[in-house]
């Protein structure tokens, strides 16, 4: 306790620019009394506490904003069937892989065109009923490729496959059994059997 009081006196003296010789001439109790404010708390402690409280509040707010959305089964179900690898008839031999961040509406599309240069664009999954459309939608931001910022592709499903139809008429077709959400042996076998038929 004495050491803390002495450190407080020295810190206050430095803040108030009191010469060391003037401090040395005072008795330890007198120096603390002479330098302490009337309220009994040193001003720099109040500032540090208020700053600490403000920092903790900012940290709590940041932590809250960084929390992942809850894994809601209805959100996971929406769009989970459109995840997979697709062929693009406008770019023969070039595939596009749609990946959804599980439990969210966020997705990415990875691909490459004829030049072989890989690209990635972001997308958003919208459930059936969004904007009055009775189909799941993939809203794609093609601006990194020089395209539109909100190209809405409508998803259609047949068996284990899917198609994505874009506003320009381009239709991406899912490569059979490329959906990573096929997890059980029965699902994979049924998909392969359907792909051969």
C-alpha cells in the first residue's frame, strides 16, 4: 500500500511538474496530502478508469458485431441444394463452383475462363419468396469481372441436380453429384444411379 501511495505521489508530481527537491523536503505523508486533490482520487486514475471502461465497452460492441449468425436449419436448407460445380455454356470447358458459408446467406463463386486466370465473385442466397419470386435465387456481384453488381440467377432443381438461369438467358448446369452436401452413402449412391440413367 505504501509503495502504491509513493508511486501515486511521484506520478502526480511529474504530471504537475513539481521539482524532486521540493518533494524530498516534504515528509511522505505531507507530500501525498499536498498533491492529492480534495476528492481523494487522483485525476489520472479517473481518466485511466474511464478510458478502460470506454475501451471495454468498445470491445464488447465489436465482439457482439463479430458473432456468427445462429445456425438456423431453415437458413441452412435455403440454398444448400444449389451448392456445387456448374458448367457454363458461354465458356465451354470452364467450370464454376458455388460455395455457401454454412448457416448464412453468403456465398462465393470460384471459376476461370478460357485464359485460365482464376477469379472469385461474391454472392447472396435468397430463399423462395424473396422479391415475390417463387424460386431460390443466387444474387451475384460480377463487378470484379466487369459485369453487373446484382445478377439474379434463379435456381431450379431436378433430383440431385440444379440449374442456375441468369437474366441474359445463360443457364449453368450442375455437374452430376458435385454437391458437397450429399453426405450419406445412400445419397451418393442415389445421385450416381440417377446420373447414369
